[in-house]
């Protein structure tokens, strides 16, 4: 990884932190495709795993009273169960296939957000399925948010509740997914250095996003996020192909 690659990664993480502070999700969705182009999909997964807990922690702390605790009690243990499966998937895929999978996942989520597609109301079992799928994605593609977003939006919860619940979930599960990746040798010194260098930038940009949250309508932030995700997905597809 060259110094320019590292600088690019820091700037991408800063931009993704701003988006995540506004919406409560989207950090890995925006960061992973662009980072996979800059530093490769495996290093991108490692860096995002290292920094996402800090990013989510700031949001979870500021909005802790708005999280849906019942959903978290079902989602989080299920996510832990899915993480070993995600490691197995990661270790069976080539870098190119992983990059295409990342771009495809992001494009799918962007489409769902852009067209405001909503699942019908789902029961408590859906919390378990969403958590299990999220845990698998956390340790394979680094993007554990989509199943959680779809599940929470099906419950017709306010944007503030979705934002707080997502952030709380990522804080509770992020440490475990990062530890598993480290134990399996998927995080090296270069990845750790980029993550450490990005933290001050991320904290500053998170404050910027948090101040904007109350000033942006739900429809407006959905349009913004969908546009950014489409752009990052296209970039990753072109690089992979």
C-alpha cells in the first residue's frame, strides 16, 4: 500500500463517516467499494472493520435512548452466530469475486433506497434472520447493514429509531467481527495504520454529519445516499472488470 493509497483511504473513510452520521447506516456501503478500488477488497474489509465501531459508537452514544432494544436482543446474538460462516465465505472467494460481490450488494441497496421499496411488516423471527445474515456479511464483505435496514424499515419505525438501532447493533457486534478477522490473519499492520490515521478525520466529519441530521428530511437523505451508493458501486464494478 503506497502513501497515496493510504491518503485516499483516509479521505474515503471521512466522507463515509459523514454519511453514516446523517443516516445511521451507509458507512461500509459507501466505503467498501471505493476502498476496494484504492487498497484492495481484503484490506478494505480489514480497515472498515477496525474503524466502524468507533464511527457507530459516536452515533449510538448520542442517540442511545432512541434505539429499539427488543429488536437488538434478537438481532445481536444471531449476528454472532453468522460471523464464522462469513469467514468461511471470505476465505473461499478470490479478490475479484469479492470486489464484484461488494459492488453488487451496494447497487442492490441503492436501488431499494432510490425507489423507496419497503417489505411488508415482518415479525420477530425476521429480527433473527436479519441478524444472522448481517453477521455473515460482516466478516465476508464488510457490509452488514442491508438486512438490518430492510428489517427495521419493514417495521415502519421513525428514521431516528432506525438510525439509533443500527448504530447500537454495529457497536455490539463490531468488536467480535474484527477480532475474528484478526485471528484469521486478515488484518495486517498497514491496515491498522490506515485505520488509526483515519480516526481523527472520521470524528471531525462525524460531527459535521450529526449536525446536519436534524436539518435534512428523510426523503432528501435517502436520495443523497442512493446517489452516492450508485456512484461507488459503478466505480467498483469498472475496476473489477
